């Protein structure tokens, strides 16, 4: 395995939950549910692991020119767009991409926001290395790269010193929809996946196991969401931190 020195984000305890395939809007309500409980000190930090049906998420300040196809084209392809309050630019989520939402407290002494981002990046590098995929970071760009191709994207929001959103790691997803936009606002960038770089199939079970190991998360077998009444999302333009 590739030896990596990664920044240490002091998460006292991190619970990981697999939520399955969840529409983006519903997943945001789930994030807010755990965010409120985490902020209140009722639960440990959370790593919510899931996939989304095909959706392009668009931050408020995103350039419309980053969408290269008409809305009708997206509808015909079974995709749609959705506003988001995270930092960064337009990105794609679709089945086969592992999404990780990190609900973590950023209290004094636990590392600043940039340390938090670097911790995510280096952790994802270690996950990729466990499948034999060599990766790198690019100065001035958030995310993880395999050569000149982007493997993972990261976008974070912070409310009341608790994080929301997280990463999208391309594992076994269809990469064609990335050509319908400028991914992360980067003109001409190529996206890649763990399966493409490894040259072999990646099992979800093994991927989840490696993510939990690398992030130091305690596995919670199910989401534990039954019967929960999730809060209504904040409107676009709510306080957030762009990184």
C-alpha cells in the first residue's frame, strides 16, 4: 500500500452509516437531521455513505455556462439539476459513485477548515491506494487526481461550526454524464473512476470497508432512519463556508 502522510483531523469518534441509493434532496434533509443532533452533542461525528440517482448539484455562485447541454436533454437522460449550499462548482452524482457526507464538529483545537479538507483528500488517496490506484493532489485545486484525470471531488459547507456535505468518489459509475458539464467548473478536465484506473471491478462491500478503515470510523450497520421526521432544508443563500 502507498505510504501517505496525511493531516490529522481530531475526530473524537466517527460513526459511519450506509444509507443506500437516496435522492439528493432527501439526503440533504438527512444531513440536516444529523447536523442538528451533532451540534447539540447528542451523537458523535457522522460519515454518511450513500449513492444518488443521477443529479447535477449547482452551488449558488456557479456559472450557468458550465452546463453544456439543454435541460430537456438532461430530462431525457433521466438526470436533473438541484441547487446546493456547499462550496465549489457544479458536479455530478450518479449510481456507482460513493458519496460521503461528513457531519463533523470543528471546535477549537481540532484543526481548521483547511486541515479538514486536506484530511479528506489524503484519506481518499489512501483508499485509492488500497485498490492499487496511484493518485496525487494538484496545487490550487481541491480533490484527488489520477494523473491528469480527476477521481474525487470535495465540497464542504459549515454551519454553527459543524460541517455538511463532503466527497464524491468515482468508483464504478458511468463517466459519460461528466461530459455534459464542466465538472467542478474545470474546462476540458477528464474524470476517471477507481474501476477504470484499477482495470478491475470494485465491490461496494470492499470499498465501504476501506473507507471506514481509513477514516477511522465505527460502522453502524444501517442508517437508523425509520420513522424520523427530517427538517425542511434551509433556503438557498443560507450562511455557508466556501472552500
